[in-house]
């Protein structure tokens, strides 16, 4: 674990019987430790925490929210709330914990993130979930089509999921702190093609999205985290963040912004992936 820089040293408070209500009080979680940062407010559910481990999560979260808000173009003092659990639900340290009993992984509401993982997998997916939470704070939604109701991921909005994956990955490349090693590894060399390689792997795994019930008929090639992230990265390689965010807000502006309609742009991206595939064998 990298040494935590002085700017990230934030006082952790032990709290007794404090409860945090997130998602507007829908879920309630007991809190063991609490810290207030510049960019976030941090709540730790009862568990086997060490001071260094919690401070490292706070440091990564502080840097991550700052990175994501700057990338998205938001400048304000609105904090994101983070609720952390550090054991998976199959062996909860606190039997009354909502996140330890029900959820292993991460999730986001308006301005709120909750993450529950074993220590060995943290810190991970923090920035992915933070981007969701930030977008919800500003009520920023995309009109990209959702998968069909018959799909396993029918609730997902994959252009947003792709953006969250992309910023999570870009943060990994930039931060000096240890982050996302279970997702990206430990070396940051030759990582510029990582997202495109993951997209190619996704096409193989999902059989090129030939299942209409799972992926629908409208832009099925982008109905996954990996392929959507690669597509967005490709758009950013030929345009600007501002160009892409116009598309994020309204997918119907693709031809106006990039000179090709959506189907043609996807075809261009697929041809790029084929060239990338040949070049990386």
C-alpha cells in the first residue's frame, strides 16, 4: 500500500450506535467509523477495520471524486457520501448489516456510494460508482436505449456504465495510490489499448451479441460495460470530452457532432477494433 500523503490525512472518528440512512432512508446501516473530507463524507460499517486501511480508502475516494468531477466539468463543494463494508455477505461480521447480508460489490444513489468487499479486493470500483453518484446529483441522464426487459442487465444504462468504467480506468492510470489492482493489474505500462482488448474479449464471451432477448436490436454491440467503454474511448481519441458529453446527453446528435450517424459510427469503431485485433496478436 502506498504511503498516504499528508493532504489526505483525515481524522477518523469512532462512533457508537450511529445509523446512516441512505437512498432517502430506504436502507439503514449502523456505522462504526466516520470521517469528513473535502470531497466526500465517509461512513464505515462495523467490521475488521484498521486505521491505515480506512485512511487509504478515504485518500483514494478523495482523489477519485476530485478527478471525476474535474473530468465531468463540475466545480462546487457538494460532497459524495461513501458507505463502506469490508466483508462479503456470505460471512458477515455484523449479522444486522444491510450491505453485508444483501450486497457484495458496489452501488450508487443520488450523491451516495456504497461498497462492500473483502479487503483483498479493495480499493476497487470506487470511481466507477462515484461517477454514477455525481451524475445523479446533477440529474444528468443519457437517452441511450436500455437493454430489453428480458435481459439479465435490463436495469443498466450502458452508455453511462461505459463512461463509469472509462473514468475508473483513467483514474487508475493517473493516481499514484494503489487502486483497482484486481481489475487492471499492477503495471501501468502499455495500458493504452486495455479497454479495446476488453471489448474484443467481451464480443467473444457474449457471442457477438446475437441474442436478441438479451441485447435487443438497437445498438446491441454496445450493451456491455466493456464494449461501451471502448466505444467511448474511441470517440475521445477523435474528439473532445465536450463532444462526447453532448452525445451522452442526446445520442441523436451523433451525426451533428461526429459527421456519421450512430450505426455508421459503430461500424467505424468495429473496423477499428478489427485492426487493433490484427495489430495485437
